[in-house]
C-alpha cells in the first residue's frame, strides 16, 4: 500500500512541476510577443495619423523590444529566486 501512495505523490509533484514550467514558458512567450506587437501597432498608428517619418516606427518598435527584454530578464530572475528557496 505504501508504494502506491508514494507513486501517487510523485505523480502529483510531477504534474505540479510541469504545470509550473508550462506557465513560466507561456509567460516568457507573452513577454516576447505582446510588447513587440503592441509597439508595432502603436507605431504604425502614430506614423499614419501624425504623418511622421517611417524611421519613427522602427524607433518605437526598438523601444518595445527593449521593454520586452527587460520583462524577460525580470521574470527570469524572479523565477530563479523562487526556485532557490
């Protein structure tokens, strides 16, 4: 009986670990995709409405890429700190 309980505990721990890692991966994916897409649409809107030069769009996208990297680094460092405990 005790072997069955140990197997169930190990499966429960593995499922928790997998779901935690999946959530972390989705969060990182969000930090990669959403800021860059948001920057693209905001930049395109501003360039078209305000008749700005095309390079302003690229500067805005570059700014949001930097924001994306900042979010990735911050999230990764927080994840590392949580796992060290």
